[in-house]
C-alpha cells in the first residue's frame, strides 16, 4: 500500500552540479555528452535519496535542464517558428536564452513563487506533435535503479495552455482538444513501460481565481485521458492553494487520485466533503514544500486527524504540499549555522524523513528506531523554537507598536517639480537597474574575504577598483544617472540580510530560480532591526568619483521578505513593518550623505500575491503600507525609484499607483509594450522606465532595434514621462555583452532625442 509520496524533487544538485555543467556547456568548455552524464548522475542520486528515505512513490520527469514547461513544449511540439530550423540541443536552449538571430521566449514567475518558467507561445501556426523520448528514457533509467513505485510527472494540458501566450487572434485554450489528443497518444505510448503506471498530472491553474472559468474543461479533458490506457492511474495534482471548484468536477471522472495542499490552504473542508463521497485517493500535502522550518509533527497530526475523520485511511497518502524544488537541497553541508537555529530547519532531503515519519504516524504504523529519534527531535525543536531568546527583541516590538508616520509629507505632483528642477536630468534620461557583471574575479575576492584569506584593506581596494571602473565606463558611454555596480553584494536580499538582526544564513542553501540561476534565500527567524548603515559607505564613495548623479540601491521590504525563508510563527504584515523600518533608516542616512536618487527595488512585490481574490486586499494593504513606510523618510527633493520585473501589472496597476514611487522601472523587452499600455490606460502620472532590451539573453541588441523599441514606447507614453534602461540588473551578464549593449542603448537615445 502506498502511504507517502513526494510531489517533486530539486534538480540542480546538492552542490549546484547542474548549474556548473550547464554554464560550462554554454561557454563551450564541455560537450553535450558531458552535460548529459552529469544530469544522469544527478537523477540517480536523487532517486537514491528518496529510496533510502523509504518514499513509496518516487517522481520521474521532474528533472529538467532548464524548465519543465519548456520540456513540455518539446514533448508536444509547441515550438515557435523562429526556432524550428535549429537542431534539438540548440533549439532547446535558444528557446530559453535566445541566440544571435532570435529573441528568447518570455519568462515569468511560477504562480506566487520565485521560480521562473518559460511562457509557451501557442499561436495558430503551432502544430502539436509528440516526442516522448525524454519521459520514456528517464522512466527506464529510474526503473533500473529502484524497486519502489514510480510516478511520471506531467504539466497538465489545461494549465499548460492557460499559462501560454497566443497571437492577436488566437486563444491557446481553443487548441485544448488538439493538445489532449497528443497527451492521449503519450499515455498510450508510456503505458507500455509497466504493468501498472502512475502519472501525476499537475493542474495548479485550478488553485487560482481562473478556476471558475476553466472548470468546464475538466470532465471532457480527463475523460479522454483516463480512457487512454487501462493500466494507467492518474493523480490530478494541485498545490499552493485550495482547488475546491476543480475537485467538484474531477471526481466525476475516472482519475485515481487528487492532490491537495494542506499547508497553504489548511482548511479544505468543502473539498474533503466532496472527496468523501467518491472513490478517489487523497494525496494530502502536509509537509511544507516551500519553507525551511521543521514541520511541527504534532500539529500536522492534528490536521491529519481531521482529514482521517472524513477520508478513510486506505484512501489517504501523505506527502509534500508541492515540489521540493522550492527549498534548498540538504542541511548536510551547513557547518557554520548557529546549532540552535539549524535544529529548527529542514531542507529537501530532511523533509523526506518528515514525510515518512508523519505518514507512519497517520497510518498508525509503529515507528522504527530512527523514526522515533526523528519524532523526538522534532518535538524538542518545536519547544526550543517557541521559547528561544534569539527570536524576540523588545525594542523592535515597541518601535513597531509606536509607529505614527507611514508616508511621505509631500504629494507626487509637488515632489516631481522640485526633483526635475534640482536633478535636471532632461528628456529620456538613461540609467541602469543597478548591478553590473559579477565576474569570477569579483566572486573570488568576496569569497576570499569571507574566509579570512585576504585583509579588509585588500578587499576594499579591489571593490573600489571595480567601482572606479564601473563609474568610468558609465561616464564614457554617456549614461545620465549612474550606479556603483554592486560589487560588494552577493545577492540583492542576502546582502541586506547579512547586516540585519533576526537573520541567519546557510552556506549551501541554494534554490533554483531559472535555468542555471540559483539564489540562496536568507533565513528570517526573529525580530528584525538594522544595527548600522548598510550601503552608505560604498554609495558615497562612488558619488565621490563623478559629478553625475549616483543612484543609491536598496532592496524593498516586501522583496526582502518574499525572497527570504520567513518565520512561520508571526504574521507577515508585522514582519514587513520591521523590514520597512530598517530601509527607512537607510534612506535617511543616504540622503543625509548627499545621495539624491534612491532606488528601492520591489522585484518580488507581485509574487507575494495570494492566488485567491479573497486574500488579496489584506496582502496589498500591508505591502503598500510597508513600502510607503520604508520611503517615508525621503525629502521631497529625494527621488525614489522602484523596480519590478516579470509581473502582469494589469490587475495591480492601482496598487502600484498607491505605492507612490516617483519612478518605476519594469520589464517590457520580452513582452513588447503590452505591459506598458496599462500605464497609459489608467492615466499613470509617475515616471516610467520600461526595459528596452532583455538582459536574460546573451544577445547584443542593435542601435536600430533599440531605436524602434523607444519609438514604440513613445507611442504609448509621452517623452517627459519616460526613462530609458535595460529591463533588469546586469549581474548575470558578461562585460563583453554589457558594454556594447549599453553603448547601443545610449546611442539609440541620442538618435531619438535628435
């Protein structure tokens, strides 16, 4: 009997082996075969971890070289025309990253996570076709490695099309019947792999408000899929929120199981009542797949007991709330963490044990010796965390409770007149989003300093040299508002977290963001405060090297929170206020040191949004309030910029207005001017910096290309309202790409101004 499962497993490798192999392949340092060998070794290791942890149902096809949605495009032939003539390996990575002849496909956030997926382009000229080789090969490979039951993971056809882009006259969901035919062909093909086959079909689109308009597709789609092969059992998997509307429909079909998230939607009473009167197996996601704190197993048992009172044990399987892709790999390499804090943590490998122990407790199966030790340790960790002196800071709590000022004193219409006069930046001012390339040499300097291998003086000399070079280049190329390049920063959140009380840091807690890009979110475990200035020294040094305006660079409170692993024992709105006060203090210090423009990045503002409308207003209220609180120290003459990336702004444009930043920079390079039009439609008053070229692709945009992009922008917004910049920071790019791109951008602006 299957008692436990894992929705999906991380693929980047416990020491980022896939990242390193990918980047060597892209740079021509290794062949495709070497990359494939690394991937095969990782898949085998990941199966071994799950096998040894006694996971009953192990995933196949949760591995990807870049992105699972991209893999789905290859499997079902959804290839945009500009990539169709390329060979297979070149085609795959060109779709994700672009090449010299073709712009990369758009990338956006996977629901409300920090993972990015490649957005399918399902235009009328796309002809679906089946290529099952990856799935078949990986199943056979896994079958040879374990005797455990396997399940093949697929992105569901409704979710795939609902997250796709169409053309001007095409709606991707109009192609559902065609795509379902190919899914049916796939199921028939893979049914030959085993006597009994389990397939997990992920349909997370049904945890969003779009569910109401999409549930009509469930029965016809899944009637076809369940009839494809008699030996296939299908799990309809959802995560991140409740999927009540979908559950009411999916029980009408012959699917075997339904996956529900009991972490982010702990109250699933209505869905449980529907399932009670069906024959479906419930895959109950009780172990948090998105946060790093040990599960309080006794509290999980309380939830499970309520589930057991409705769903019989023979139809109940215990597992993770979502794929473990969203948490770091293992605590095994964490040698420097405070032992008390480390004892509160559980990464992907450790969560496997939690799944097994919880499933055994729920199924009233006697724990083995190791299981008893894990359960005992879990109880002790829950107790010490609740009473630890590390967590509570009375001074912080008092400051938050005594807040009286929440926004700037002067309205935007008055501020912008003062700023334009004092800053004198003219028409179509040029700038960048903040970071410049993080070279190997720069990383080596930072690492050497952290490890005590070089002195503080040597470290600061190297950082200042880099800043000098950044300033000199920007002046040479003719940018109007400069940045210092952020050479001292490892990550836009970790850098600040390292200087705040209430934060801890892992050595190896990497999480995949997209492709080979990994982030190491800090661990926000306690009350937050800022002991001393965090950026003033470096920004003022950079300002001393130029007569032009040097922009101060900060990360906003909501992004710091959303890109951290946040304590789960306190409301997020209260945590955000503590972070906002830290940024407030930093802004005050920067402007008093002579910095006239300060950018407060809120790149993750949108991804924190709840997936259901009924929860949105509460999030927007504290998120906007905390951003305004953080910048309320700014004088009328201090211009506040913010930056947002990979967000659909149509539904939050009024919220962006309410944030009251003086200038917002956004990504529009991959999505054309679709995002920008909404700013015009609502009569957005503040200034806007739409990205004029895509920094996530290595290609260098031509002057002519950027001139066209700027002219297109001018069709939407007046020149007085526009700033010109790349669409995001440049830390992931190489100097040989950055320099000509920025030169071309400035030259294009000169042409348009002329």
